[in-house]
C-alpha cells in the first residue's frame, strides 16, 4: 500500500464524466477512468470579460427535476493537484436544466431559466 498526496478531476476522454488522477508518492500517478457515459451531462466553461478570465471562485448552481447541484470553480484539489476549469454536472435522464445561476466573486450574477442538454 502506498501513499497518495492529491487528486485532480477532469474529463480526460471527452465523454462527459469526470475521471480522476491521483498523485502517488515514490511511484507514477494513478489514472481512474470513469466509464459511466450513458447519461446526459452539462459542462460549463466560464470566461471573464475584464478580469478573472477563468471564473475562479465562481459558484455555478443548476436545478433540474427537483434537484439542485452546485459546483465551485477552483484549481486547487490537493497537494500538487489542479483540476480542469470546467463545471461538470451529471443529469442522468434529464434533457433540460430548469434553472442555472452563476455567481461571480465580483457579485455579478447570471440567472438563466432553461438550458437544453443532450449529452454534450
């Protein structure tokens, strides 16, 4: 059994689900591929207009089918680990998001009513 110091998530294979890379001590990193790609998903990449070009510190909240999911956009995931700057939401069978709220650290907010999602 080894020691691990950090983990990062990203959609490494572009199928809409998050895969995990784990930082291991004294050996190579471990990659855990998530093969659950039968469900719909929504991926949101934020781009700031003047400052905070990557949306760091932004909270993205979606609502669908009576459920709420929240993602906080940050790079840090552990020691020596950085995740991708995309908020990924698993939607299951849902094909539409009822509401999406994006709260930027500058207190500028964006509220969207619906968004259609078909596995992309």
